[in-house]
C-alpha cells in the first residue's frame, strides 16, 4: 500500500461518515439498535449477521455514504479482532490445556474443598478481582471462564450464582481501578493524583463489587436459571492420564500473565520514562499478547508435559481448542464494527454538544456524560475519554480528593447498561450460552448496578472528604 493511500485512509477514519443533524443521527442510532434486536429476537438470525445488517441500517438511516459505512464497519471489526481476537484464541488454548491436562480439575477440586455453599460466590468474586486487577476485561474473561464453568458444573451451582460474581469482579476493576486504560486516561486528562485515585477507587470498588456480585447473583440466578453450556465446558481429561499437574504449578501458570501485566503497570508508574531500558522490556513482556503467549508456552510444560502429553497430543489439544471460538470471534468482531460505525457517525460528539449547557454538579455531570456516550457507542473507554475531556475544565477548581472522585464518577458512568453495541455483551452471551433477553437481565443489569452503586458511594465520599 502506498503512503498516499495510507494517508487517505487515515483522513477517512477521522472524518464523520455523515453530515446528518443531531435529530436524524439520534433516530438513526435508535433504528440501528432496533434492527439488531428484532433480527436476533424475532427472526432468530445469527448475531454476526444481525450486527452487520444493523450497522448498514444505521448508516442508511443517518444518510451516510454506503462506502464509508462499510469502511467504518470493517475497520471496527478488524481492529476488534486484532486486539481481542488473538487474546481470545490464546485464552482458549490455555483453557484447553488446563482442561485436558487435569489442571482445571485440580483448581476446581481445591476450590470446592475449601469453599462451598454460600461461600462460593464470595470466593469467585475475590479470585476474579485479584486476577482482573491488571488485566483487560476480555483477558480476564478468557482466563476465568474455564474455572467458572467447571465450578458451576461440578458443584451443581446455578451458572449465574457463580458467573455474576466473577464478571462483577472483573468489570469493577476495569472501570474504576488504575492501571486499567480508562481510569489512567481519565487521571491524565483531569490531572488527578494516581495514588489518591487508586485508594479511593478501592474504597468504592469493595462495596460495589459485593452488591453487584454475590448479592445480585441471588436474583440473577432466579431470573435466568441456566446450566453451564456443554459445548463451552472444559471436558474431563481422558482416563488414560496417569497423573495431573500440581495445584501450585497450575495456579502459577494461570497467574503468570497477571503477574507480567502487573509488573508492567507498576514499572510504568514508578519509572515513567519510555526511554528507560527496564520499562521498555516490561512494556513488551507485560503486553496482553506476550503475557498470554508466555502463559500458553509455559503451560505446555507445566500442564501438558506434566500430565504426560506427547508432542502430537499437545498439537491436537491446541487445534481442538480453536474450533469452538470461531463464532465468538465473528460476533465480538461484528460488535466492534457496529461500535465503530456509531463513533464514526459522530454520536459521541452529538452527546457532548447536548451536555455543554447542563447545570449540575461536576461529579454527576461526568457520570451522566459517560453514561450517554456508553449507551450510544458501547465503548467504556470511549465514554471515559470523551467525558473526562469535557469535564476537565471543572477539575481546576476542585480539591485533590474531589478530582480523584471525578475520575471515578466518569469510570462508573462508562460501565452503565452494556447492550447490543458492546463487544463485551456478545462475549458474555456466547461464553455463557444465553440468548439476548437473558443476557440483558443478568449481564446488562449487573453493569447498571455497578455504575449506579459506585456513583452512590462516590457522592457519599464527596460529602465526607
């Protein structure tokens, strides 16, 4: 590709795909989402096709050039698969190694032996919060899913009773706690103190994750009483295995990518010098791709070889692990395509223009703007960046603690009601084997609870500090 064509593509990427007014654009967004929901719920169309058609419908209703709409959709699909797809694939390989070697059984048996009954949801939320601290949400999901499904199946628990606490732990970390990208961007945009934001974030996160996780899971399990989907459950290893990996080695393998990413985050904070040799090394080994790849390679020895796998069996395990995720990759990618179509249509800018004259407290304003952009674009990161940029001038007159609370308010708003334009919605739906209404009643409601409860605690802290 020539440099000229690259420049032309870059220009297209930053220009809106339509010059429609705000009213027409708002109607187009609602119509596009309605098309997706109707195709999936009424016509039972595959989500990948529904998202593709919905994106094209959105562009048509907004009066956009069809070629630009297609370019936006394919660019979003490509970037989503590029960033998330490889991570899902590596996570699937690691999950299959855990399952076939008996490592997942070892972890599940240990958890079931030490936590049972009412304690299990609390154990799951604790594990997910620890694992999710330095990880992207999607990476946390692919690491936790094999454990969640096996615990639900083996312990005869409702999938929602176990799954919701795990998802809540991952989501709260993603939205409120640095070093996740959203909070870090907001901290930079608002000039907040990282240490104060981290400390207050933990204060808000603990009660929030308890309410949205173990407490809400009781109701979610009644509303959607489903079992773990058989096709996604890691199967027991065959009986010809003479041994299985030790608990310590299995846990170390799972936590390896967590540790590598956490080291990267800590070095970035402490050193904060892109030219520093140590930081350059940790930036590489702590990237999600390298961290998960390292875990897979280590797992071939600590899991596969420890269970007596031959080279041929290891190769077969890797091959089999990739088959079930083909549909998930396409759906998640199409969700990213729809999100990019929304962004390129100018929905984020439309929300910002509407909010310019709102006369409400800074904390509530930041939360509301993030909520509106999250609902429109489906991206928590886009919502955080946009809202933080808009309320940044207000931070100048606030105390250190209130600037940190403003960061948290924006982060909380960015988690509000995940639905069909969020790639995470489809990831959870497919992994848990739910339909769209079930996903809304569990995952979407859980995200809303996190957002609203976190805002409540943030406002309380603002009165005390």
